[in-house]
C-alpha cells in the first residue's frame, strides 16, 4: 500500500525529467510515457529518448541516485509501450483524420505534422516510418498522419514494429552498456543524452543529403 510520502512524490513528479519519472513510476512509467508520446498527440513533449537511455543506465547500477530497474521487464515495457502507442496513433489518425491536429494550437506540433507528411512523401512509407522513430515530435505525429493519409495498415504495422524495436530496445541497451562499462557515468548523463539525441538525427540527415544529391544529379 502506498504511503502518503510515496503519493506526494508521485504527484510532484516532473514529466519532463526522465529520472524524476523513473523514480516515481519505475518500469510501468516507461511503458505509459512511450505509449503517450507515440500514440497520443498530447504526449509530443515527453522525453522518450532520454527516458529510454536513462532507464537502461539505471539497470546497470551505475547511478548513485537510489533508483534501480531490472533490465528484462524494462525491455518488455519499452517495446510494448512504443509499439502499442504507434499502432494506437495510426488508428486514431484513420478515424479522426486531421481533426485532432486542427484543434491543437501548438506551433511545434503543427511543424512536426508538416515534417511527418514531408517524410512520407519524400522517402516512401517504409523509410519514413522507421526514420520518424528517431526524431522527437515527428515520431508523435507521423503515426496519426500515416492513418489519415491512408498508409496501408499492413505496411504501417510492419515498419512501425521494426523501427519501434530498434529505437526502444536500442536506446535502452545503449544506456545499459554504457553504465556497465564506464564508472560514474551518471555524472555525465546530460551530455551523453544530448549526444544520443544528435546521433539519433544522423539517419534523417543522411537521407536528406542523399535525396538532395539525387535531385541535383537528376537536374544535371
């Protein structure tokens, strides 16, 4: 049974801070946050990348902040949250179309929707669905956009599962591996997370450069 102090700590959780979320909700929090970030438009601000990496780090026992998670349940929660969230977002997009986006006044969300639509048009369904996993905000809005734009369910499901597993399990295991191999890595957590975010953008950047090069060659 939760004590008053436990309840107060959960109510005071900072949803933008990965460690705060993990300290309050543990493995269950990872599944819920990933589901909200990838399946519900209101979750576009949640820290998916840093949450996965930090959770993996905490599994290694490298952190001295009093939080420890088990790797096996964490991997399951990460995969379930990421895959179920994306599929839910797609289904919402098929039913609601652009209504949900039209009601939102968030400029960041609308910009992400535009980028998601450009990804789908420029790279095709498979590449766009996989690449979007690694781009904050875009991974939130691409799923309903894919549903609204009529991407076949079989195609979407296949590639969202592939991209979702690489993203969720990859970042979690990266955090675990780093925490297991580098002493006191917890002290450098913020710079490491920033590096992870930058690295996650490399596939998208590579595709953009490749597309521009192909366009120049076609014109030439």
